[in-house]
């Protein structure tokens, strides 16, 4: 979520504001991680394994949101169509305004993979 805050601040304001918001949070997280992670985390895997893991996770999210078979696909399609409509209405320059927060959340979702 620190990444989401940094990207949103960058898109809406400036890189200085993004640094002001994200760096202190990143430092606090880094200190916590060094203290409590105990080195048991391994980030090893091929690009294909990581892609498959992200794809499986995304499918599981939409499947769980739908609860009934097929409803997750409808929700995913609505999300894609909504994003296309929002980008078209903004004229491509909406990243600094209305689309800054959804864009930051989309980048953050990719960062969770």
C-alpha cells in the first residue's frame, strides 16, 4: 500500500510530495520487516511461475466475488469496460485528476503479485 500512496501522490501532485508521503512509510515498513521477518521469506521463482500465481489469484478473487459460477466473469468484464470508458472520458490526460487513485490501485495490485 506504500506503493499505492506514492504513485497516487506522484500522479496527483509531484515527485516531492510522493517522496514525502512514501519514504517515511517505506522506512517504517523496512525496519519492521528487518525486525520481524526473521529471514523466512524467499522470493524465488521463474517469471512464468509468478505470472501463473498472479493469474490464479486474480481468477480466485473474481470467482469469490461472484459466488455463483459466471458472475465473476461478468464483474471482470464490467471492470474492464468501466476502465475503458473512464479513460475515454478523461481524454487521456486524466492521470493527474480523476484517474490518479484508480491507476495507483491498479499498480498496487500488480505490486502485490
